[in-house]
């Protein structure tokens, strides 16, 4: 099969490195507007099935040429670009995987007709969170008779030598996340709270430990509330240092989160693009990151008339991620989630056509493949 990795940043390269080991992948194209990192991977792996090509993902004709004879395209681009890639994939008959939601929230229940009726698999949100987190929730929910609540906690205690203000993933996506009112599914209804307004402390499993967490707008809140039957409360929180939160608020207040063009001395610029350009790219400081990252999913409900809470989690050190794939832990977990999902499509373990989400794929098989790739997760069941 011919596979295209579109977007060769910190997550895409991890995904590509895992897919290069799949015997059914005969050709793996690493495509990006900046090809240095992709070329570095090809040199390191010395694998004849890999090739590197430069592509402008905003140009539909370029995308069409890239994808016209491919079996699968994995997009690790910013979510704002993915809709164009999906439209092109439908027109070229190319199966599609990405790591973040492309649709607007109000389109989840009734997705665009072309996506719903497409004769290809369109699997979105197949990274870490969303992705692995959704599979944890699906697997846990399937063990219970009834689900009341799901909590997702994303924690990272990592530091990067020489950097004070940085992101472990796309800087523009991070600023978008912390600048948007956060959705919380509460008592069966979706409510929104101001960006970075809901703060708490969560005790993450060792070796991460207690961290400050904030509600941010995230895919899981919307997907789980619609795709896991009976759940009344879904809450997503991510660990954000208070200093970072204060800086993010200030940047939002001056408009640096905006995606529309403004005039600066006769030049048209997008504030968020300027901010992202000023921040280091995650691929630029891999190997300098120390600490641990992970996600926890707590699913509460009932089984045989008794209240239960199923807790599932996975952690990884940034040092281990660098040793394995020259990545950081977040990039590794996102990339391996996408690689597992793609492996499952290649093996026909995911065969549905049209738009699908991680809650709709075989959860146990996904978890088995995690272990096959050496990624251990943990599960505990508690009486409440």
C-alpha cells in the first residue's frame, strides 16, 4: 500500500516511523512544506520505501497530485487545514486519518453529507487526546452497565532547557485551544466557560504527580457526550502552568490569538501566525525536554447495581520518547495513536466507510496493538 504522511512535524514523524515497519506499506511519502525534518528521518531510518516531497497543503491541485494514487493519507496538519485534505481525499478515493477534529462542533451530529456518504474511511481524532483517550473511555464504558461521568486529565511536568515559553505541539493549535471558551458537558447539557477560568489540582499517577489543571476546549467533551450512550457529564482538563496561563490570557487580551488578517504598516498579517513564528517549533528542541507526560481517563458508572469507577492511563518520559523516535512524549503518544489507527485500517480491522471517530473503532484491538508496540497502559477498577 502507498501511504502519505502529510505534515512532518513532531507527531507526523513518529507516526511515519512506526508505519515504516508495517510490511504491508510498500511506499511511504513524507510530505511537508518544510522538508528538513522529513529528510532527517529518511536518512536515519535508511529505508527504501521512504521518500520526501515538498507540498503546499493550502493548494488543492498540489494535494490532488500528491494523493491521486495513494491508499491512505495521514494528516498531522493544523486542524484548520484538514477539511481541504478530506475533500481532496474523497475526490481521489484515498482513506484518511488525522489527529484532531476538523468539523465545527455543531456539525458533529450531522456531518457534511459528503463525509457521511463517502466511499472511503475518514477517521478523525486518532492521536493521543483525542484518540487514545477516547479508546480508553470506549473500552471502560463497554465494561459498565451504565455510564454517568467521564473525566479526562492531560498532564505533563516537562521542561525544555533554554526555553521559557514553548509548546510541545503546534504553537498555533495550543494558543487556539487556550483562547477558546471551553465546553463542559454537565448534567446532560453542553455549557461553555471562559478560557482558562476553571482551575484545579489533579494528582496524576507517578511519575507525573500533582499538577495545576485548567478546562480547555477539547474534542473529547463533544465526542464522548454524543457517542457514549447515557453519559451525563464529560470534563476535560489539561495541565497548564499558572505563569503560562497568565501569559496566554494577556496575549488573548491584545488579540494575538486572532486568525483574521490585520494591517501592519501596509502589510497584511495574521496575529496567530506571527505568534507561532516567534515560538520555537517542537522539532527544534527535541532532546532538550526532561520529565513525563500522560493522560488519565476516569469513567464512572454502575455494574450489577454497584457504583464503579474505571481508571485508565498511560505515561511516558520525554527522554524515552527521544530515545525511541527522536520526539517528545506528547509527540510520541499522538503519533503512535495515529500509527495504530492506520495499521488497523491497513489490516481491515477498521472497515467502516464515511466519517468515524475513535469511539467507533474496536477498542480492545487498539489496546492490544498499543502493547504490541511496547506502549504499556494501566487499568484499575474502584468501588465507589
